[in-house]
């Protein structure tokens, strides 16, 4: 996390690296019985990819992660990309990720128990859970709050605001904190239509760049 000045006030933000996500598969109701978009992210070594996955990634990158989102398809097609330019300042998004793992913790830290009084005669019971059930049933009920492993849960934080966008470094500055440890992966979702980098548009831009290079060589 870091901070950003906005209208004379300091705003706590989280820097999130947003590399391009490519549309690997578009599912529809007629063929798959539901609507969804499968996105690929990251790069994996080709030796670690099985043959069925290579066929699934044909003419695309060797992705490290595949995730499916049940959203409206719209005009999406295989090869389209989402990047940092798909977001805009002031957008309200939600971030989902795996929270930090904190290991085995007691009831005071894990569930916020008050503990017992620190008085004379109360030895080694300050952070104890106390009674965990009645005598009659003769067993502990499921769901009883006790000590155990804390963290490592799927957490979603809503109503997060995008404060700043750095398109050169592919970084989003999101107001507040997002779930997960440093260098972990999160899913960012927003409402409304998002800007998509079409594969056709990318080819047109590449051809234009080639023409510019040729012209520059002739001038040189």
C-alpha cells in the first residue's frame, strides 16, 4: 500500500499490477447451456503444458491461469484483451482474493473473545475460550468458535474506488486495502461495459506501425 494526494488530502491506496487478460473461450447458451467468458493470464513454460491445453491455447499465449466469469458476452471474441485501459478514474469495483494466512490462532485473536479477568487466583486462563458446551448432549456442536487455523479464506471487498491509473506501468491505484498478501493474485470486477482491446484493432495498429517504420527508414 501507499498514499496519493487528492484535492489536498492524503488517500491510502493499494497499487495493483494489471497485466493483459486474453479471452481464451466464449461460452454461449446454445452450445454450453450458459453464458461465460474464460480469461487467460500470465505465462507458463511450454514444457509444463499438456497437449489438450496447447490445443486450447492455439494461436494464443501459454497462460499460467485460466478463470471463468459468468457475465454477458456482448461483442467479445477469442483473442480480445482486457488491460489497464479498460478501467476509468472513479470506477467502483470489487476485489476478490485469498486472505493472508496467520497460522493456528486462539479464540481471542481468531474470534475476538474478551478472555477472563486478570485477578488473583486466575492462573493461565486469561485467553482461554471457557465452556464449549453443555453436559447434556455430551458432545461439542459443529460450528463452535474455537482455536484453529486463521486466514487463507476467499474474501471479497466491494465498493472500492479507482483513484489513479498508470497506463505506462499497467498499475491501478485502488482506494483502501484489497485481500491477499503481497505478490498474490486478485480478481477485479466492475459494473457496466468495459473497454476491450480487439484483436482486429491490434492487427490494424501493427500494420500502421510497420508503415511508419518504413517511412522513417526512407527518410533516414
